[in-house]
C-alpha cells in the first residue's frame, strides 16, 4: 500500500500508539454549525433517494448566497472535495508545464503524477504576483500556474492590488491559472480577494477557482468542494468526473451552508477567532523559545494554521515528542522542493532530509485544545534530549 502524507491520518497514529490523537495535522475548523449536522442527519432518513447527479439544489443555494455573489456569472462543478477536482482538471486540460509555489500543498503534485505523464513541474521559491505580462514571459500556452490563496503551509497571500495587476497576465498570456482558495474563508480580507479572483475568472476562459468546503465547515469525512470557471472549461473538466461523485449527505450539508450558515457575520467571527488563536500560540511559543535557548521561527501568515520551524538539535524532535503525548502535527518538509536553495534528498517517508530545521504545519483547533499543545510544546523546550 502506498504511503499517505496528507494530514489527518488518524488510523496510522492509532496503529502505532493504540489511542485516539489530538490532531493538529489537518486544518479542520472545529465546532461544525448545528444546521449542517441537522441537514445531514435528515438526509440519512431518505433510504431510497439517490443523490442529484447535477447538484441542482446545492447550486441554487450557492448562487443565492450573498457571500458568493462574485462567482454568480460562472459555471459550477461540484466534487468529492477539492482533491477530486484537481485530478479532474489535470486530466482534462492539455498541459506542458505546471508552475507551483515552493513550499506548497503536496496534493497538486500527487494528482499530476496519478493522471498525467510528460508534464514538467516547475517549483518557484517565491511565486511572483502582480506585474505586467513581461514579468511572466516564460509562461506559454498549455502551461498552468497554480496560485493558492492563501498558500499552504506558509500562509502567503497576494494583496488585492497584486491581483488587479495580475489581470495583465490573464489577458496577455495564454496559460491556465488555477486559484485554490480552500483556506480563504479563514482570512480577514476574504471578501476583496474573492471579488478580485471572481472578476479574473469572468475575464478568461483559462482561469478556474477551486475550493474545498471540508476545512471551514468540519466536513473531513463527508467531502465537498467546487470548481468555478466559464462554461466551456467546466464542461471539459466535468466530462472526466464520474456520475454521483457528490453524495446526498454532502449535498445536504452544502445546501445548509449556503442557505443557513454562510453570512458576513459568520465569516468575520471565524476570521477573528482564528487570528486571535494563531497570534496567541505564536507569541507564547516564541517567548518560551527565548527562555530555553531554542531557535524557532513561526510564520503566522493567513489561513487557520501556523508554519513552525525548529532548528535541529538533540535526539527527539518536537513532532516525535508530541506524538508520544497524544498529539499529531503535519510534518511539512515534504512541501518543500528547493531545500532552501538546494536539491532535496527524500527519505523513505517522502520527507526532506537536508533541511536545517524540523518543519511543521500546526492547524488551529479550539482554544482549550490549543492550550494543550502550547503546554506540551513548552515541556519539550524545557527538557534536555
């Protein structure tokens, strides 16, 4: 069986430690809204109801929600999370090269390897943003530029000004552009960014927007995501997806999200809570590192996660220590391809051996659960391994 490197691999942890972990490896928001859970339970009573293969009620709810207004002029394609849509996109469109930021989510490369051969993967340590088409003169027809907003795992985000300037690239080059906004709803500047990318997608038949609803609404085990683009591109990608790929339970959850949950107030509340928890954890851990002499770097960025780098020293890494204490972090060295300017060497787990630091992405959980992680991480710093 092939190895699994995505966050949230609870079963592998339980096989090793024989207990349920406190999982900080997956950026899933806790405390799913009650309306979503009730809608899913209600659907389960419909024993003879096939899911709608066209997701019509879900699409109706999406289009009627005021927070989704910038995408109303686009066609929609629903998927079993964003991952299925990445596979469908890479399989359906002609590709010569794919440009990714470095670091970035490993799922892009994994999807490419599964469905496409003969594609050159280009990793950019600092993905450009904005500028004129001359700045992107390397991009050609059948190239794809993947732009995660915010980026995973470092939380880098383009500004609205950079996105408006990026319009030159969209209009004057013939490459595909994929905006992955799976963590955008966690960000305080969500609405302006959302409007900018909606405008770009309406301008070009080669711009697409993909988002997972898994993270923000606690649907890790249900799976729901969407692609928004002009009709021709959506039709091309949709032909590569199976019938009934979105379950009735997932559709019921999505309808509840757009009909009853997603409002301006809800977005502001979650963004504020997320920022507060990230800043609190970052501040405490950095102060503790100063006290104990550990060299750590924390990047808060955007999204509901932190990027933690700890200089390698001693025999027990923070990730291994926390596993023993019942917690999982996302080992993030496999998200780097440049090795800070050097060619990486991967070990048998797919992790980079030559990075000078332990690298982790820490997904935010409830304030109480975050306190547990802070306490155990502080204990690791105090001990002499």
